C-alpha cells in the first residue's frame, strides 16, 4: 500500500463522509418509507373494514341493529372481528345498547363525529372506530340514532411498537455497514489519485535532488572565482 500523505488522508475522509451521508439518506429513506407505507396500508385496510361494517349496520335501521344484537343477523356471524353498539341521543342524554360484554363493561362514549374513522383506547386496548347515522321506524321519535363499530387494532399497534424497538439494532448495524462500505469505497475511488500524487511528489523530490548537485558545483566555482578574481 502506498504511503498516504496528510492531504490525501483529508480528501479520503471527506470523500468517505460524503458517501456515508448519501448512503444513509438514500437507503434510510427507502427503508423508512417502506415501513411507513406498510403501516399506513394496514391501518387503511382496517379502517375500510370497520367503516363498511358500520355502514352495513346503519342501513338496517334501528330495528335491524337490535336484531343483530340478539344474533338474528348474518352481519354478526360474518364479521366476528368487529364489535358494535347502538347510541340513542335524546334530550341531551346518550344511551348505549350493546350485547358485547366488553363494550357494555367499558361503555365507550359516542364522541367524535359521524363518518370519520377515529383511533380510541378503550379498556386498555386500541380500537379503530367508525360512527354512522341510522334511522328508526318510529315516525314520532325525535331521538337521533348512531351505530358505532369497533375494530381491535392492538396487533397493529403492537407491530408498530415492535418495529420501533427492533429497528434500533438494525439501524446500528446499518450505520456500521455503511461506515465500512463508505471508507472502503472511498479508498478504492481515491487510490489512483493517491498513487499519482505520491508519484508526482517523488518526481519533484528526485528532480530537486538532481538539480541541487550541479547547482552546488556551480555555486562552489562561483565562490572560488569571487574569492580569487
């Protein structure tokens, strides 16, 4: 390996650092973007499902929803991963009806606004919820009815937490590999420059040495001439 001059070392370090920065920015952005894309896609699938389920229930009306609560609807059997509750708003009070033991025990509030997916924490669990407006067959009834569907998103939340935790050693390993790769790549790229630089420096040293000898002879002769004109 050729001897590396201090100036070449500085250039090598700068080249390696620039490469390292580019590698981290490019590949780090790709990995982070892919992870975010997968997480958002899974969340959207879950939200689409709970929205469609809530809208399907809302289309049944209050009577159909109450029938679904008693198990007389295929919607309950076809969608075991979803929970739902019927909310009646009348005179400033809100009453919740549900056959789900978990929802009945925790009595989640209606909250939010209809037609929007919301992430809620209920009883220590994470849910994606959707509220839809439904109607009653009682024409004289001035109450407002809402059906709210709940989809458990604990697995999605836990997966995101696991990704956040497990990505730490991966990030460390990625940085180590990127550092090694950048310095090796930098050395390979700058090696021809290093070789030419050293050759040029050796040429200048040899040339100055070769010129110095005749100059010394000329200087000695001139000194003799000056000493004895």
